[in-house]
C-alpha cells in the first residue's frame, strides 16, 4: 500500500511537469518572435528580381510567363559570388510550384536536353553565373498556379553555404523576346513552349 502511494505520487509529479512544460514549448515554437523562425529576406517591391545573402548577390531574376494549365515554368537570373568560399545553388521553393529544380542543358545526339544538376550549380568565389534561356535554368515543377505575366512570384532559393534567400521574381510576358524558343511542341517532355 505504502509503496504504491509513493509510486503514484512520483507519477503525478512527472505528469504535472509534462503538463507545465509542454504548452511553453509549443508556444515558443509557434511564436513569430522565436529566434528559430525562418530568417529569409523578404524582397521589397522596389527590388524585385534581386536579392543578397552573405556573399551571394542575385540580379536580373525573372520567370517566364505561362498560360493556365502549364505544368512547368522556367526561371532565369544572374548569381555573383562576392565571398571568398565556393557555394552552390541547390534548389528552392516557390509559392506557385510543387518543386524548384536547377536544370542544365546538354547536347545529346544533336538534341538539346535538360536534367537536374544532382550537386547543384557551383559558383566559385569571384565568379558570376548566368541562368538564361537556352542554358542552365531554374525549373518550377508541378505548378499550382500559372506564372501570370506582369505579376511577381515569391521564390526562395537555397544555397549550400549561404542558406535560403527569399525574393520576388517578376514574370515576363508569354513568349518573351529573350526566350530561346523551341516552339510548337506543347505537352512533350517538360512542356516546351510553356517554359523554355
Ligand atoms: Cu528544365
């Protein structure tokens, strides 16, 4: 009897501790002021298409406009590494896409093909890397909404060393002039015409 009571007391005490601690921990996690909250930089309206994190400077970023129902969209930008260490663009997230990949273009049997870069896109110290139509590009996959011309989309890019950086990317018109244009092949592969 006596032993059982002691055991019960101990259990009660432990339960109380859990009850007291649990809400505090949950609240701390949910609080927007928590230091653990994401610290991605939110682009101001005036600086759409550019961003900076650590030694990484992004400029001239844009997304090619897509018609409703397009499965993918292409993204293009210039990345400068002003730091002293190598870095890599490894991917990202976007509000209008299920996934963001970094693709490279390669020539195989006379046909241009694209594939995700498994190690990401390296940017050496002091180097400037351009992702442009017809070459390496960001690929927004599984679009949940079209990239509507004239709007901006919110994109977070992940760098292996510098970390994530959030930015607004302006959306170009459909068939923007800087588009390299393999046309007339809608529905094939990545959905050409909508993205590249
Ligand atoms: Cu692609």
